[in-house]
C-alpha cells in the first residue's frame, strides 16, 4: 500500500514539473495553474526545510554524533 502511495506522489511531482516546463513555453491556462501550484508547493517545502535547519536540524555523523 505504501508503494502505491509513493508512486502516486512521484507521479504528481513529475506531472507538476512537466507542467512548469510547458507553462514556460506558453501552454494552456490549466497548465499555468498547475505550474503555479507546483511552484508554490516547492517554495513552501523549501521554506519549511530551511526553518528546520535554522533551529539545529538533525545530527549527522559529521556533527560528532554516535555512529
């Protein structure tokens, strides 16, 4: 079941990226809407990722954590 969900998410990401490229070349209106949603989601995830790193984030082996 988890594989099906992950494949669905992957398909949505690929479709969104295709729409972004198509919209840059002047695609139809629905493509520009999907591209805008995709870009917005990307910016939101990017902002959430950087805010987590600003508070310390997770430790890695390079940080001197236990292996």
